[in-house]
C-alpha cells in the first residue's frame, strides 16, 4: 500500500510504504482460536480413549501455529517512509517506530529501477548515492511497485 503526499509549491514529498495486509490481527486470532478449539476437541477425544500422548503434541501444534502467525503479522507491520525535502532524501524503516534511518543529499542521489532476471517477478527500485545503494519497497507487490515508480518520477522530475 502506498500513500503519497506531494507539495509542489515547496518541492516537498512524503511516500509511506506498507505491505498489503489481507487479514487483520483480530481475524487471525479468530482463525487461530477456531483451529485450536478443533484440535483440542480431537486431542481430548483421543486422550479419553487412552491415547493421552496426543495432548502434548497438540500443545506443540498450537505453539507452532501461533508463532508462525505472529511472525507473519509482525512482518506485515513494517513501514518505510521516504521523505523528499529541499536538500535531502530521508528513508526511515521500522515496525512500531523508526528503527533505521538513511539520509541522502538530494542533488547527489539517483533513483533507478532494475528489471527482474525472471519474467513475472517485480522490478527492484534502488536509491544510490556515493557508492551506497538501498532497495526501496522490497515487500511491495508488482502493481504497488509500478505505482511507486510513477510517484517517484512525478517527484523527481516535477
């Protein structure tokens, strides 16, 4: 998901990049709860029939499923903010707050697009300055990357 704000009078712009979240935290908890309930009912049935070793493995299954859901949802919280001011291009990344910041001089920075090596893969967008480069929006899908390229062209060439 891309949110772009451009102030053409002052030459300032901000682009906020976020991954597409197909399901909210509440929906994922609901899915986890329903799967956990179903597995608990089945494990309890087997435990009453003398197969009590099913219960610890059902608990491990719950823990593994919850860990997978948590890791995926945490990755969906990642955010990139690209800010163009009069002299600088500032890229900030983080989950709940800014964790890393890169600052490039606007005059010396160059934004370029690399075509994918395999057909069907999305393009890669980089910013480069003084021999250092950084990929922008690595988590975006193909359509969002095309929108980002269009917005960056509008900002850089405006």
